[in-house]
C-alpha cells in the first residue's frame, strides 16, 4: 500500500523532531521533508510533492495562515493540517477560511494527529474535539456584512493584516518602511474607526471582510 507523504513545518526544532517521531510511528505514513518557516515549507512542497502539509500556525517569515493560502492556490492537491497553541474560534475559523482541512491544538492527545492525517487524506475535515463545539457556536450569526463606517484606508488595511499575523509594532514599521509612531497612529485610527480594540476582535473582522490575506512570498 502506498504511504501518505507528509511534510512538516515548525520553527522549533525540538517540537518538529517530536512531531516527526509521532508521524513516523504510523504504519502508512512517511515524512518526506521538514521546514523551519513558511517560505521554507513552500520550497519543500515544490521539491517533494507531498499529500499533506502539517504546519505550525505561528511561524516566522510566512505564518501558517499565509502558507496555507499559498498552498491552497498553487498546490491544491496538498491538504493542510494546522497545529496551534490557540483554541480561540477566531484562529480556527481563519485557518479554515485560508483553506486548512484540519486544525489541532498542540496539547491534544497524540492519537489526534494520526486521526487528522487519515481524515484529511480521505477528503474530510478534522478539528480537535476540544475546539469543535466552540467553533460551531462562534460561527453562528457572524456572517453579517461590514457597515459603511468600517471602511479603512489602504495603509490601515496593511497594518491590520500585519497585526493579525502577530507582528509587533517595530516589525510592522520595518516591513512598511514607516516609523513606529506612525504605525501606532495608523493602528489607533483603525481601531477607532472599527470600534474594535483587541486582537481577537480584529481577527474576526478580518475573517469577515477578507482583509487579512497574506501575500505569497516573493521568489529570490
């Protein structure tokens, strides 16, 4: 029987080694590549053509969401499973909207990873039981379109996207070529205009409106 080909990406080497051992303990699965960030993961996918990519949500350079969106668009045959410390429904829903087929919390039972791999290989979706009910409850009644008062400038949209990715004010300033004070001003204006002052709320807004779509990495 043909083995499922898996690549895994996590920026912590010890965590990655543990996940690899767990995956390789499954009889019908093999790990064909590893990566320490999202951009490396995309290169590994190009070289190995895996069936499934197991991605950490909070990777540097290109996070799990951005990597998932890129895979969904350019490697549609590759299924994605997200591993994350975050249980919040906003993170899970954002991952599913990005194209992930599975979402597992990192403190889940070890058997869950095997169950998720086999589920997505069959064309199904998989959510950790610990979060599935929360996600279903949270998703109800949240499809209303944004009002006209929620219009943002182009620069505010850029800041929002980077905030949702988990970037610090200093990192955002470097990426956009602005001063930290200018970025803080844009964020303050953005949150005031939206009436949303916490990151989970901004993530939910970004999911509804599709504003937080990370760009694919540029080729070197």
